[in-house]
């Protein structure tokens, strides 16, 4: 629902967001009131001690004050429960109730000070139980006041004063075009500065140089562009994700038409070389995981790390020792290893893989704030290479990281040194997540110099290469995606699509938000059948579904280029700022054979098939959208498939021998 407007500004909270926190505080206040009432009734005739008169008055006023707060909270919670996310009409009286509730904090604050002064008086000689009860009351009052202040700071929107101006009906229409343009420009600048300050605050622990400042501005503009056209609060987004997940699960559980099954069955896809590539991927995923160093080693060996680290050859370099332990290589097998990490500059190592007769360049994935900034530098830039006709757009931050490693490998002679030692070996580049994206672009850069190179990109970012470059890389890059991995589907067009889907499903759901959140949490934790939340979309014909409803329009401050598609408007006059970018190379998609909807599951079986980039053109909501991206989960899935393939070959061999005999 649109953000609540109180005190003349918009806040990052909706009028229907007071149900759960209000009910929690209400229960505490009722228990508190009952406790004070019992205390007063038990000690009613025992206030003759020094200071007892003040205590008697304190408890009476506290009872009245708590009763007033309970009444205000009850009304606040009741009104907040009314209506739906997109229908705040039944909650129009909530701001007045909120003002009343906030006003009651003033006497509560004063009474908390009075109680603190009374408890700290050394001349008191009243019963110890009464003193302790009053002390508990004072502490509880201060805790609630402090948490309220923290809550106000959390929901404070620095741009609230600007946004409420645009939410006022008719104001924008009465402005001259020059005034409107200047005002919009000022608002955008303010929003960019706010996001830049937030990013700087998050990265306050790292040294900041010119590259960081440029990245901060670029990322701030990205966030401003993405969030500027909607009027959603965080709880709306949470409710939207819950509804999308349950809608998605309902669609997956529906029986498919025979034609649809035929078109999407793995057997209908090209399976040439799949088993070989899966075996290679399982082998090289070890190198991609090892690039994370000691954090990955400790994460995968949390209970045995103490005993195992004593056997690490290089105790002074835990990173390198962990890489040795994970890969099983020897010290002499490493040509170069770099732990240097800055924005656009990520760690990597070069090693000799004698088992596969390959020189392996392994690039580390996201593990630091600098890496996150590299990920979020999602502007597009041209990649121009000699003798490559398929030049196109690439992810800016990841391309700069690939260029850094390219300069190291070529200019510092690292690859020349490696091929001098093993001239007959082939070049293989691997990486996971950010490392997978960097490895892919690095492979494109090195392709002309090393025509036989191979690249394995595990869970690379979805918004990486333009269509022409993605098609070009199908000859030498293999991407491996597990399940509903979020990162493999991340791109600005996909994020815009997710925003549009959230706005649509939230705006048209006929249930109150608190019911959506409570039932959604139950579904995510305990499972069961998806709730069949009724929406205004039910029963509408297909033509009507292409038009935005009035409720959707109320959640849009202005239309983004991608959202204009709902109106049937042409994109010729408003091209999207971010073009479509795709996953690199040929894509192996690994899915669970019998998927469990819960986070914790055992005896998981996987199937793998060749896929295409269109499968990843939409973000899927699932509890496993994050865990499916984790390097250890990807490695386990690949090992499971590799072992299954090995056992199948053994069975076939035994059957063949039996038939021969």
C-alpha cells in the first residue's frame, strides 16, 4: 500500500503494518497492567513507609496511563486490520489514532523519569517487592521508548517530504512543464545523494578512493531508478514475494498438457556431451570453490577445522593452505596466486591440473564489500575485441574485473610461465558467482590467443552478455545453474519484471496484509498446500489482464519504461535504460528430481539437461533461491550427478559382460 503520510511526510510503513507489532505490544501492556493491578491490590494498605505516598500515586497514575495506552493500541490494531493492501479506505482514521498513541508517549516518558528518581532515592524503606516491581516497570518503560525510537528511525524515509508532493492529487498537473522538469531533476538528485550516503555508510569499513566514489554514484543511480517509480513499503514487498511463491507453487503442481511436457522434457533437448561436461564440471567446481580460500573451508568443515588446520602445510597462510587442502594439489603445482582485493580487482590463482592436463585459472566469487560493489556496478558497456565480430554489451563491473586479471595474466607473463612448464596442457578458466561471470568475460578476451581454451562458469550472474556475445560463447563456455538460483536470473529487466509482478499481485489481492504474512510464514516453515488467495484478477479475460488495474496505478509514482508495456505503449519513445543481458555459453540446468519445498531435505536426487537462456528470463521465488547458489550445494549436486553417471556406466558394463558370457 502507499506509504503512510503523517506529520506532512511519507514514511516507509503502511497503515496496515501496525497489526503484528501493535498486537505484540498490546499483549505486553495487558500483562503489565494486570501485574501492576495485582501489585497494587496486594499492597493496598502497605504504603505507610517513607516515600509510600509517592509510590501510591505512581501506581495509580501508571494504571490509568496503561489503560489509556491499551485502549489506543486496541483501536490502532483493529483499524490497521481493516481493508486490503491496495484499499486503505477503511483505515483512513489510523493517522489520528497514531497521533493519539504517540501523544501518550509524553506522559509515559515523564512517568518513567519519576519512577527512576523514586527508585534511586536511598531514603526509601518500603517493601523490597514493591521497589523491585517499580524498578521493573521503569526498565520496561525505557526499553519500549528506546525500541520505539529505533523503529521510527528505521521507517524514516529521507525522501518522504519529496514523495508526498508527488502523491498529492493534481499538484503535478498544475505545474508549468519547466517547473515540473526542474522539480523532478531536484528530486532525482536528492534521491541519488540519499542512496549514495547509504552505500557509503555500509562500506564505511573499507578504504575509499576515486574508483569507489564513481562506483557509489553509479550504484546509487541504479537503486534510485529502480525504486523511484513505485510507492511500496518493505512489508508490501514481503507480502508480494509470499504471494508470488505460492502462486508459482500452484502452477508447478498443476498437471501440464501433453504438448507442453513434450516441448519441455529434457529428452527433447540436445544431450550431446552432457555426461562428459558434467564430469568435467564436477572436477573443476573444486577449483572454483577453492578460490574462496579459508572461509569456504571453514564453512564446509565447521566441526573438524581445528584438527584439520594443524595438517595444513602453510600455517602462516590459511588461505593458501585451505586451497591446497580443497584441491588436493601440491605446492609446486601453483604458478601464481593473488589475494589482492579491491573494487574491480578480485583474487584468483593459476595452477597445473595434471589429472585433466590443464592450466586452470580459478577466479574467486563474491566475498567482500569490494566484490559486492563490483557486482552492483551493473551499467552496460561495449566490449570491443579484435577479430571478434560478435562485439556487444557486457556488465561493466565484471568486465573491469576480467580486464584486471587479463592484464595480470598477459602483461606479467603468468600464462607464458605456465605454458613454458606445461606446453601441451590446455587452458581452462573457472569461477563461481562473480568469479563465474569474470571467468566468462576473461575467456572471451583470451579466446583469440588460446583458441582451444574452455571456461566453466558456475552460477554466473544472469545480466552478463548481450545476445550476440552469449551466442558467440556457446563454442567454449559452459554455464552450470542449479535449481532456482537467484543470481543466475539477476538482471535489470528481470528485476523490473519482478517489480511489476509484485505490484500486480499485491494490488489485486483481496486479503489483509497481516493474513498474507502469517499464512505465508506458516507455509514457508511447515509447508502444506498453497493458500488460494482470491484476487481481482480471477475471472478476468486475457485482454483485460494486459491492462493495469486502478489499484496498480495507485502504487506507481510514475511509470518505468518496462512497466509501460502494460499499457501497450511503444518502447520506441522510451527505451529501457538497461538492455537485456544473458547467461554465457551453453547452459546446463540441474534440478531436483523430487523437489522438496522446505529448506531442510535429505536424499536429494538431481537431473541435468541442456537448457537455454529463455528459461532464466524470470526470477523464481523459493526458499532455495539463495541456497541453490551456494558453492557447496552446487558442488554436492555435481558430485551426485557424476557418481550416478559412474554407477550407471558400471551397471551397463556388468550387464554387457554378462551378455557376452
